[in-house]
C-alpha cells in the first residue's frame, strides 16, 4: 500500500504543480494584452445580473479544474472586476464547461446534464449575489489582491524581456504562497484514495435515508476531483448499483471544493469567506442530490 500511496501522491503533486504553474504563468504573460476594460465593463453592467451572466460565460469557456481557476480569479480581482461577477465565475468554472458537459451527456444523457447545468448556473449566480451583498469582498486578503498600474501594463507590452522577467517573478511569488498547501492537499488526497476502503461508500445504497445525500456531499469535498476524470469512475459506480442522487452530490462536492483548492484558498480568503465558500458548495451539492432524488433519476 505504501508504494501505491507514494506513487499517487507523486502523481497528484506533479499534476497539480505543473497545472498551477502553467496556468499562473500563462495568465501573467497574457494579462497586459487582455481587454480587461471591456471585460470589466461587461461584468460591471446590468446592476450585477449582466455581470453575473458574463461570469457564467467566462466560466463556461475556461475548461479549468478548481485549482487552476484560482490564478484567473486573482487576476480578475487585481484588475478591479466586480466581486459578484468574479465569484460567479469562480463557482462556475470548475463545474461547467463545454468539454465537461459533452462528456457528462455521453455518460449520463442530456436530461441529467441539462438539470446539472441549470443547478450549477443558478446557484453560482445566487452565491455571487449573496456574497457581494454581504460585503464578503472585504474577506479577500490584501496581500494577494494588489492594484496594477496601467503605465506598468503599457511598459510590459512594449518591453518583452521586462515583461517575461516580471511574469516569472509573479508566478514564483504566487507559487510560494500556495505551494505548501498543494503538497499537503495532495498527500491527504492520496491517503484517502489509497488507504480508505471502498466499503466506506456502501451507505450510498440506502439513499432513502435523509442524511445520505448531505454525507455524500461532505465526503466529496476532501477529494481532489476533476470532472473529466471522475465521470467515468462514477459511471462505474452507477453500473454497480449506486444511486445517481448521492453520486451527483459527491461529484459537485469534490469538483467544487477539492481539498487542494481549499488549502490554497486559505492564502487568499479570510476565515469568514472560507466558511461561506464551503457552506455554498455543500448547499449546492446537497440541493442537487435531493433534486435528482425527487425527480427519481
């Protein structure tokens, strides 16, 4: 077991670090060239609702897992994009994109996929709205969210060597702030995967008990789950007789609040926002499970 544990740990660390470094560096490189004024204008319009829908669209076209969504979220906040729209994007991106919906339709069918998409969009918009109205933007750590001067952006566009040097430095700074959390999260995730027996999930069979779906949502949250990899696994669970409702709760809980992401977010979110984020994902996962149960799917 120890050999497989360390192998899984190595693969998770390698995958997470490479993904996070690449996404962070690419975002730092392309940031001066992105039309943030237009993005900010759209995401700021319509008293928040148009901005929220823009956040959904941005999440839909960015095929990220939850961990790689963080660098873009930080970039949007740095550029002054409204908090409500950014949070809508943040909750949407790991759960809803073209590739995932296509794979989900192939595995579960279009009916299940459509319900899942509607729940994800509605909850993401509502969560973003509620967090904004409760002034949770004050719960972003200022050490991460720093202003960017337009003159600096212009210089970076004109001086490629200077821009590349700064991009590397900014990527390294972000990695230093979250790297330890990535390693810790990967180890815990590997331990759960390799050391926790599958019999733990046998309670899924009895979905008539009211507590099964909330527990499935909670169990999903410590796992590192990318929807693109977990969907074939859950298909096997369904084929083995596991009901759809708790499986959907497990998927949303794991994809929306994976342990590595939670640990990384502690360097960006203050305590109140972290608690609100966890409650929001749990609520979304639990509601989706009960909805699928009520629809008898």
